[in-house]
C-alpha cells in the first residue's frame, strides 16, 4: 500500500511539491510512518482477523453511486478509540498538524463497495457500519480482512489531508450492542421526516455538527425511501450549511449589534479576523493563501485570494471558490450571534501562512472561528501574545475596523478591496493603494 492511498484528493501534478514542502516542515512525520508500519504488523497477524473498536465511519465519493464505505478503527489504541474521532476536542487540546496526521494515519479503514440506497439495510457490512455511526460511543467490532494488508509507505508521493490506511473487509460483526441516543432513534422511526429537519432537531437537542454529519453520512436521516449513504466530505458541508440556515433564521428578527467589533484567533498557521458591524445579516469570507502554504506551494509566487459572500436572504447556490471553508466559518459566526441574540454583517478574513504545510480539514476553520469569540474583542483567546487586531477590539466605524486589520494582512487594502464586496463599498483613499 502506497502513501497516496492514505491521502484524500491529492492531485498528481501537486504531489512532488507538497511532499517536499511537508518534509521541510516536519521530519517527525516520516519517522512516525515507519513506527506505524511496525505497530500495524504487530497488530494484524495470522488469519488477519482484526478485533477492534470503531469510533467512526468513512464514505468515499469516487465512483458515486457505487461508493467505498468503511469502518475506521485505531491500530493498537483500541482503549482510546474516542480520541481518534475528529471533533472540537482536537482544538481544545491544541493539536498541531503532526498530531492530526498521526491520528488520521493510525485509523485503519476496513472497507467494502456498496450502493448508496440503504433504507432498510441494518445487517451485513453496511448495516454494521450504520450501527457504528448512530451510536454515541465507540463500538467493539470483529473485522475479517480479505487479505493481509501490506503497507508500503512511499515517502516521495506527497501529502494532503490524511485519511488512514485501507484494507478490504471480508466480514464484520458487532461484538456488543451499540448505545443509540433517543433523539437519533426518533429520527430513524419517522420515515416522513426530511433530512434538513432531522439535522436541525438533533442540533437543537445538543448534538454537535460532527455527530450529525456522521449520522447523515450513514444514510440514517431523511425520508425512508430517500435514505442513502452520503460521502463524508459532502455530509460535512451539508450539515454546516443546514445548521447555518437554521441559525440565520433564529437571528433574522434580532436587533443589530451596536458597534463594530474585531475578533481574532490563530491556529495551525491560520490567522483569522472576524469583523462584525451593525446592520442586517450579511456574510463574506476572504481567504488569503501565502506563498509556500499547502494550496499555494510556490514560495516565489503571489498571495492567492478567494472570496464568497451572501446577503440577508442567504445563498441560492453552492460556493465553489472557498468551498467548505465558507460554510464552516459562517457556522461559527452564526452560533455566536445566536448566543447573544444579535445580528450583524460579518467579514471573515483568513490568512493561510506557510506554517500550514498540510491540510487537516475544515474542522480547524470551524473551531478557529467558533473560538475567536472567547474572551474580548481584539485579543486572541487563550494566548498572551500581542493582539492580532492591534489596539482596537471595538471601533467607531466598519471602515476603521477594516483599515486597522488591513495593516496585519499579507495583501494591501487596495488588493482586499478588489476582491471583497464588503470592503469595496468603503470609500478609498490614495494611501490605501
């Protein structure tokens, strides 16, 4: 098995540059891969029957609607299986890129091909996978592997979002009865409940988006005849978008904030400025990816800028340029506004520095924006370093807030104005350029 089998969405023409960048940033990764291979060989032995604890699932998107669907199980760390589930705890523990890479590559993806229609499928491999997805804690499983996996880490291939090694599964059985929360049982019992309504219901009952997207991915939400496996990447964005729309509805008639505010955060080489201003709900995300960062690997190139926005009524189409980052960052903002009972127009500025040498997923965007609102405006939460926003947390005008933050950015205010609809509406001066 080659390293590119562990990696999600790696474009061939980017492989060499991204791998070179990763090796420059962290030699610990290459050492870890060798350690993992040794541990894997010790764990999977003999007849290749693998007893483990599965905390999550993965549904691929290639060859849709005949997808690869799998159980994710930590190799050699069964008692700590819940620590290998991507969720908000990773941010709270301040995991770095190395930490995420190690946990992702440590998850064995025991997989089978399956059609996406799963309305009444609760037996066999797919049925077991769905049972794992709807449970509220890791589930003990017995997995028979079709072949003894051979791992061949080819360290010259490249690095992108790590997803773990793959192995074909011949059989799978539950070793215990999964515990399913009552709200999840309720959504399963109602065959007429549309998926959007079921997602909103679970969120209101205290389920975080990480739990909901796992349930959605397993085809356990929606009207009975429409229940299908949903590729993991699609389910993440679908839940962020659906919950975001629900929260936007909650603040629709809320009063506006009184003054512009600048909230800041920094995590994994990503810097965020969240500017809130009085007015009705509007939202825009502007991403600035510095030369030498993972999606802009040429160290001699220009800063790559992308943006997407919406007005009071929201969007009618999918965001292409900023993709899942848009919905993840918007969710963090809307959760804050709903919690304080206010609405505002919001500009999120994300700078991706060259310290972000391997993408870990949109969860870090979601959590960075969510946690930007800890503390007070203008100070980075949980950190004693100088504020990323400068001296101003609250300002008199939106123009002042943007101008203050612009001095911290890798692009000029003029360049920002040319890309951002919100900033373009501000009166320009020659000094901006």
